[in-house]
C-alpha cells in the first residue's frame, strides 16, 4: 500500500520542467532526451507485433516455466533453501534461452534461512478432530508432538494481559479475536468490466478522494496492535507457553472461506526473520473456521486440549538475499549502454507454491525475453531482466538493486529513530552514472490475469506514448492507460528515485479473494492464455522501448529534501516525532 501523493497540476509540471531546462542550459549541457520534447508520433513496427504474437501464442514456454518454478521448486521464502534453488534455476534457464551475463546479485543480509517441514494440529478433547494450520514463517519447531490445555488470550489492550499472568506455563494459547465468516454474496473470481476500466482512466480530484483511507489512523491502529502483540509475546515467553495459534487473516472476501493466509500478518512480531526480533515460541496460523470453534468452546467454559507438531528447520542466521539478473545486449553504438528492464519478484510466502504471487510475474518476464531471443532480435538498447527476492518483507531486493545501481537518499540529520524508516523524511537524492542510462522498468505483480493496460504513476508525458503502443493490442483486451499511482510492489523502487517504473493493470481474477499469500496459491490457479497474452504485451513494450530514438520521458527529478512532510506524531505512538 502506498500513500496518496499531492496532486500535481500541469502548470506546476511545466514550471519544474522549465527550471530543469534552464538549469541544463546554464551549465551548457545538452538536455537529456528523458527531460526533453518527445516525438508526437511513435514509430510502430506492426510486423514485429505480428511476429511477437506468433511466437508468444504458438510456441509459448510460459507454463513450462511456471510448472518448474511452482511445482518443481515450490514456495520460495527469502533466505530459504527453495529460494536458493529458484535463484539458480532462473539464472541457468535464462542462460539456456540465450541471455547473456546471467548472474546473481547480493543485496545484503536478510536474516534466518528457514523452511517448514511439516505442521499438524488435532483436537484431543472434547472431540477428536484434525485441524488445519500452517507454521508461521520463522517459527521454531516443537520438540516433537506436544499436548496441552488451550487458553484463549482475550485481550483488547495491554492492561487486559494482567489477568493471564501466572496461568500460561505449558499452555497452548489462542491469540486473536474470533474472525467473522460472512456469506459470500459476490463471486470470488472476476474480470474487469468496461465500466471499471473506463473509471481507471479518470484521475480522482477533490470529492473523488473522499474515500481515501485515513493513513494516520490506520498506522495508529496497526501500532496499537503491534504493541499489544509485543507485550503478549513477552509475557508468553517469560511464562513458558508451549505453542501460540493465531487465526488466518481476512483474505479480502470477508474471511471464512476455508483458506489459510500465511504472511506478515501471521507473525507475532514484524521482522521475525532476524535474530534480534526472533520469536522463540513455536507458532502457527489456523483456518478461521477451526480457530473459531476452539474459541467458542472456551467461551462456553468447555475445556479444550490439543496436540500440535510444528516441524521446521533453520538453515542459518545470516542468510543473504539475491536477485537474478540477465540481459540481451544492445547493438546500437549510440544506445547500447542504455537499459530497459523488466521484472517481477521471485520470492513468495510458504503456504502455497507462490504461483500467482509472484511466480506469474517472474515467468511472464522470462517468457517475454525468451520471445525476443527466439525471434533473433538485436535490440538497439540493452534489455535486462531482474527477478527480485525479499519483496514480501519490504521490496528489499529491488530497493537494494536500485541503491547499488542508480541512487540513494541521504538520511536527514534530525531523523527521529522512533518513527519507522518508511515514514521518515528523505534527504537529497544522489544518483549514479547508471541512473542516466536506465530507460524504463516494467513490472507484473497482480496475479495471473491478462494485461488490460498500464498505470503511468502520474508520469503525464508517457501516456500518449503508451496509448499509441496499445492501440494495435485492443483485440487482446489491452485498452486502458491510467494516470494513477499503484503501489505494493517493485516498480516503486524505481519510481522513488525519479526513474520510469510501471506496473501493468491486470484482470483481478481470484487474486485478492483466494490466492494472494494463501495455501490456494498454486499452479492450478494460473490461466495459460492470460499469461501468454501478458508475455506478448511485455515483449512488445520492451521492444518498443529499446528501439525509440529518445529515452522515455521522466517525471521531474525528486527533491524530497524540499518537500513539506506530514511528520506530526501519531498520538500516544510516536511522542518524540518532530512536529511540522
């Protein structure tokens, strides 16, 4: 989730652009094409469109890639043995299909290497029954199967914990309120309607933003829950709790669909992958319907006992994260050092096999570059693929790549350590030589649905270009250019440093309601024809970008050090925060 940006008016953009041009003129430097005037008409090679379609639809490898990644390797938690396998497989496969310089890039230390071997829970009394659960990521193992009485830790505030002190030793604790299971009145699966796509082409202003979430309140609520969980975890650790079970989160469908969503929300503390914040109590997330039954029994004073076996394995305390990178070298003497990139995140959570999140985006990117290699294309610019790890914990892989290759923000001298890093004001951006040569980055990370268009991330100048590119793709369902920002994935790492980074609009399918971070995220939920279409669209975008004479237009250079920041403290949460 990203925070809404202040609306930028055309007049403001013109003023900034004028300032940029005058600055370059004062320095007697040539204006880079990404800040200069763009041609009004794109040179579109419809014969190449046809060739890309032919290769992508009739000789596709996308489902072979998907099967090898999802079924053959499985879930790919960053730092895990499966992530190591995925990095190696993608590197070797990209080499096999003809890309050059395929390698792994280390973006830094992540924390624990960890994998789930097995997890099972059964109710012993009052009624023997198997219950559905998955280990929470980075949970330690139980010492074999452990049995114990169950306690429901019913706490809305830290002070509510007092009544449980001295009563939890050896117990199996249910932590988390009953989750509602409303009736499903809408289908779990859908595609965008023409009306919804048309609405995306509007830019909400004024009253249109009235429904935007209250970010400050959401952060305050999240901080309050985190504080409660931290206090509960401290007490449970000190008292020697045997196991902690939490209910699966709402998956977007109202909950209660027999699905386990197992991600950051299942962890007892954020950052459980590091030694400093490791959870030492075995813990697992349980299907809502089974969890609710246990809570109701206890609320009705019926004693409950469970048997739990959480079998996990740690493979190191200081595992590093790696990105897979490979390229098709450019051939034009003047343009070959410029780079157009495509990517998706290779890592996943653990309860499914990471097929739609984001195996789909990764294999589509691989198929896009395979198509171009199969056609023997010699691009003017270098085309590079990046498959990221650590996305699920905070875009670590793409942020690390951008920091290493393109630019970094200075840390403000007066930064308050009590404010999370992502909320702190940024200092000035220092860029590298590579920053000048990155043309554009294209990302796919919204599941298995076909591409319906692209978000411009408020890059106003690029919309006319994209509109011309997608006009011949209308029959494939690609029709929508949205000026809006979209968040939550790796294109943001590029956008933050002033580089053109874009996420495609995809049909929602059952991504948010059924597969996103869940045990339903498997190969079965992939749609072959949609992935073939997505790969064709990406290949066309890569080809068009690589062949343009001018670089893709950029938004004005970021100057966060000059922006007014909303740094007012959240009452009772960050009391030392600097006031605006």
